[in-house]
C-alpha cells in the first residue's frame, strides 16, 4: 500500500511539474493586462498626434484602424480595471477626449487554440476563422493596418523602431506583450523553419542573428505585413521580394 501511495504521489508531482513547464510562457512574452482605448478619429493624423503626445509623456501608445474605419489609440498594461480607469480619466481630461474604453485581458492561455476568438480592437466577437487560434487573429489584425502611414510613437522614437513597434502593436491588440526591439523579439519565442511558417509568425531580416534590421508578420501565401520605413504606409510584401536575401529566420509566440 505504501509503495502504491508513493508511486501515485510521484506520478502526480511529475504531472504537475511537466504541465507547468509546458504552460509557462517564454521569457519576455506575457499576457497583456487591462489597457485603455481612446478616440474615434476619422483622420489618421489625429490618432498619430495623440499617440505621439502620450509617447512623449513616457506612455507607450499606438494607433490602429477599427472595423468601422475610424482610428483609435491604445495604451497601458494595467493589473486592474481600477488602475486602467484612473489613467484613462487622466488622459481624457488632459487631451479633451470625450470617451474611453477599457479593454480587459484575454482569458485564455497563450498556447491554447481559440474556437471563438475575440475581435481585436473593439471587444466584439469575430467570425469563426478557419484556423481558430491567436496566430490567425494576429495575421488578420496586421492586415487591418495595411495602407496606414505608420510612425511609431512620438519624436523621441528613433528611426528603425517602427517595424518592431508595429508588430508589437499588433500583438498588443491580441492581448500579448512581446519585447520592444526586433533584436529582442528574435531572441524569444519558438524558432520556425521557413517551410513551416503559419499566420502570425514573425519573420526577421538582417545581416545575421545578431544584427536584425527588420521584422514583419507572416500572413500566409508567402507574404508578410510590415512597416517599411518610418512614416511610410504599412504594406504587404512577398517573402521572395528584395527582403529574401536578408531573411534570417522566424519566431512563433502563441
């Protein structure tokens, strides 16, 4: 009886240990807390201007296009709704904005497939995708940015940060925090062979793994979405375009 009990608890301990290890997110990748969404701008320049003001105040903010065609600004990673509300009221009062929306954290593991994903940006259900996981949602969210002249943050952001800032913004809308720079992004997540690329994977370009100069989001059909240069429109490019000669590798975070 004692031997059976010992064996049972040993198996239980191993199960908990192994499962906990498998479920733990990679270092540098975490689930986003509560965030604040403000504004409903018809002109992208107004959203860009607000995001820039917040960035200049040390608040990491980004803008995006909603399903209704209007532009909004998101910021924050707060541990509670109360904390998010406090910061939202402060920004609304300072910037003269009429309303705000508190985006709650996603209630799913980063590694779990989702049968009914939440629509990024508006907090409304999205149509059930053919591939119901967060990678699919990240790719479709990235496509929403196409055509937007993107400038990541305010005047304190140096040239070259826009490509990594863009993919960070997309993942943020999907409820996931990833590192800030392309080099840091390349050092986390799961390495993916080019032949195994799927929606939502990040694809990296540069002269070597130690010198990453560009990053985009793979969206299927041998294409990726990216911010080419500071202030230029977000666009879709082929993996076989001029970037192919500088392709370094890919990473998966979901």
